[in-house]
């Protein structure tokens, strides 16, 4: 009986190797499904592989098929695949010989209708809005008069020409254009890089840093404007430190960059109008302000001039202003002489009051007291020095007697001490003599002062001192009566005299009688001097 595993058994089936069978299936599938369009939901998408290829699956509610987008095709796609996005993929079905699997190699990829794109936009809008990128508090006001405007747009379209023309008409300023693609693969990255590039400019660099940015594009379909819905563009617009104007499409076109920008313009031309004011209007307004300022200044000067005139009328004349000071000056000048006389009289009275206490006898007594005191001190000092010398000599004598028996070294020291003591004794004598000389000089100086103040020097100049019977000085005639005995002291001695009435010496009446023919002289009211 033959076995079913017998290699010699006859069969009419063609025998294939595994590789041949896999290759045949691959050719059959690729021939039958050379170009297909498949609608499904993206599943398992994790982004491009390190090789640049993208691997994921397309599924519906019942089936699933693997899909791959090669690196070259992936870079040309208008849309980036996203997890859960419903798409229509065009490509060919093939198998993978290494395993019993088939897959679709996608050549083009597009969303499954506008509804899918809008749903994706809404989902992305909710996500970015939750992060605070669309918060109105983050939006900044545009500068009123920018010096430099940065424009991010295509350099060849009509948009840039409209913006430049509108800025030149309204207020010509410096415009820096960053050329980018505004649709197609890689356009979103270029727009985001342009926004970040403008923000990275150095304000002091060769290319000035713009004061405001305009991101502009002309109108188009939802697919044409899709680059401005990219998350990278929205984040770049929200992170911009320069105020940004979004001018994408027409007034009815909305993209996510419009929500992240500081302000949205309905058209690119409208963005240029928002960026700069109208120079002619500013000049006209400035001229109006200048005219108003000049008129206001003129009116103000007129009002001030009238006020000054009114004040001038209210002010008194120069003579009226100086009348009272002049009167006070005249009164003070008139009383100045009398004031000087009174001041001199007061000073004289004070001097006389002080001089009454400075009598010559008082000064003589004080000098005598000082002289006696000095003599007593000199006597005590001499006695003290003598006692000290006697004591020192006795101590030296005792020391000589004690140290006589000491060795030569001690005798030498004793001799030195004796010499030193002798020197000190001589110095003490010299100091005492000097002290006595200084005291004698002070006494002589005080004696000279006494002599200069003594009244006897005045007597030498022809004056005399009148004394009464009690030897007291007489300073006024009223202190004496007629017939009183007085003594008159001159510089060379004293004489006695008797006072008379009227201050006439005896015998003057006889002389008047002898010469009766001459008119009598009026009595003199002089002093007894």
C-alpha cells in the first residue's frame, strides 16, 4: 500500500516554492488593484518613522488594512496624517513577501470632505484654546506709528503688491518682506520660521527689527488655507513678541492664526490700513493743532498783557513807595546826633562811676599788699631752700659716713650721686634766682603802671589837688563854704589857703574901686583851680 507522502505519487498540480507563490500572489494583487481609492479612518499613526516613512492603518466599522507612505511621497502631501482623521487614500495594493500580509501604498491623501476638515479644525481650536493661546488678555495693541513693518507672504503674488501700494499711499515706512510659501507641503513650517525669525532680529542689527508683523495670503478654498491652521503656525503667532496682524484670505475666511494673532484684518489691504495711519490726515490734524496752539498762545498773551496793565494801574507811584522810607530815614537822621550825645553821656557816666572806685591810695595799698606778700613768699622760699639744702647736706654726710667702708664701686656710685646732688643744688639756686627775678620784674611793671596812673603826673602838667580840713579831696565847689581852710597840692609841695565868696581873691575889690572908670567884668563861675 502506497503512502500519501510518497514522492513518487502522480499529481496534476503545479508545484511552487514559497517565494514563487508569494511573488505570484504579489503580482496578482498589484495587477488587480493597481490604482484604488480607499476611504477610512487613520488608526495607529505615530508620526514618520526614523527612516522618513509613515506606517499606520485605515479602518472602518468592520475591517482594517495596513497602509504605508514612503518618504518621498510623505514630503509632497498637502495634509499631515493625524490619528482619527477620516481620509481618502489613493494608491495601489501590494503584499509584503516576508509575511502573509497585504497593505496599501498611498500616493495621495486628502480629507474625506470639508466636514472632516472642519471637525479637525474645531478639535484643534479647542485644544489650543484650552492652553490659553487665544486668550484676549494676551493680545497687545498695535503701535500707532511704526517705523518698520515686517510682512510674511509670497513674494510673487498680488498680496505683497497690494500691501506695499497701500502703505506707500497712506504713510510710507520701511517694509521688510520675508518670502514664504503660502500653501502646499512645508508652507506651515516656513510661515512659523518667518515669524520666529523676525522676532529674533537684533534691534541694533543691520536689518531693523519690525515694530509690527503682517502675515498675509490671498483668498482660496479650505484646503488652500490649510497651512494657516497648522499648530506650529498658531503657536508661533501666539509666541510672537512683536504685535501681529493676521490677513489670511477674504473677510469670510477664518483660520486658526486669526484667533492667535493680536488683531485680524479682513483683507491684506485692510491689514496695511491697520498698520499705518494716513499721513495726510496726520499732517492736517497737526496743522489744526498748531493753529489752535498759536491762537491760544496769542489769546493767553493778550489776557496776560491786560492783567499786567491792570496791575500796573493798581500799583502806587515811585514817590509814593519811597515817601514812608524817606520820612523814616529823615527821622532817624535827625535823632542820630542826639543819640550820639546821649550815648557819649552814658559812656562818660559809666566811666566816672568806675573811676570813682579807682583811687590812687587804693592802688598804692594793693601794690603794697602784693609787695609784702611777694616778700613773704620769697623769704619762705629762701628758708625752705636752706632747710632742704641743710637736710640734703646732712643726708649726704650720713651717706658718706655709711658708704666710706663700702667697696670702690659703691664709692664711685656715691661720688656720682654727690655730683648729681651738687648739680641739682646749683640748679635749685638758679631756679630760685630766676623766680625772684621774674617776681621783681612783675613788681616793677606794676609800679610803672601805678606811676602812669598816679595823679602826681597830672600835677606836673599844671593841675592841683584841693583838700579840705580833713585832708579829703574836693571835686566840687559846693563842698566848700566861704572861710574854709583848704590845702592846695602842687607837683612840688602843698600850700594852705582860705576860701572866699564868688571865687575872687582878697584885695580884688580895692583894685576895682581904683579903676571905677572901667566896666566891671562879669563874675566867673570857675573852679577853685
